[in-house]
C-alpha cells in the first residue's frame, strides 16, 4: 500500500514537469517559451532568415520585458499580437531602436510568428510580434517572419478573440524566457 501511495505521489509531483516538456528537436539557442494563463507556447525563432529580429526577441525575453504582457490584439481567423512591455496596450515598444526589415520568401501561415510594425514604415519593428491563426499570405514580403510556433498552437487558439470593431484580448504572458539560458 505504501508503494502505491509513493508511486501516485511521484506521478502527481512529476505531472507538471512532464506536461511542460519541450519538443525534442528544439534548438534551445533560438527559442522562446511563453507561459500564459491558458498554457505554454514554444516558438522556434528563425535566426537564419531574420537574425536581428530573433536577437531582439531573445534579448527582451532574457530581460523580462515580456513578463505579464497581454495579448492586446487578438483577431479571429487572423492573428494574436503581443509584445508591448512598455504601455501594455499595443502603443509601445522597447528602449532599443527600431529594426530594419528582414523580409524573406517564407510565407505567413498557421503558426507563423511575425514582427509587428507601424503600417507606414517597414523599418519600424521593435518589440511586438504576432502569431497567425491561419493563412495570411497577404503579409508575405510586407512583414518580417521571425519564427514558428512548434508547441502550443492549441493554446494560441484559446486566446480570447476580440469582438467585431475591437482589438482587445485578455490573456497575459506570465513569463517569457529565452531557452538559451535554461
């Protein structure tokens, strides 16, 4: 009986760690983990096609810039945007200068992560990024692809969608970390 209790206790203690395991083929040097109130999202950054943008995301994650930041813009069928660690509402950036675009032929599709920018300037990306819910080929060669969701698209799908005419979203990032340091 004690062995059964010990085994069950071990399972209960180990379950959260097992549930939080990372994909086996993950390049931890170029990945970030986003823990939200809905679950975990793992993004493989594409330093091969957007080295400056990937470096910026990793830097901000290491600094804790994304911690407790909301997904401030979640548009059903399109994308979920986050990364405003300054104002928390989509109007801010980081203390670092804006980045020049790093467009590539990589298409925007379900799970693609792109760098947000001001609509009037291709060289205005700073800290905000978005995750596509589906095909968004109209963004190709207009925005910089910075990565792909490799785990947790089900979590992205759970993000609260904005009502028509609104841009809001309520899910917050609990912690974002650059896996390079783990």
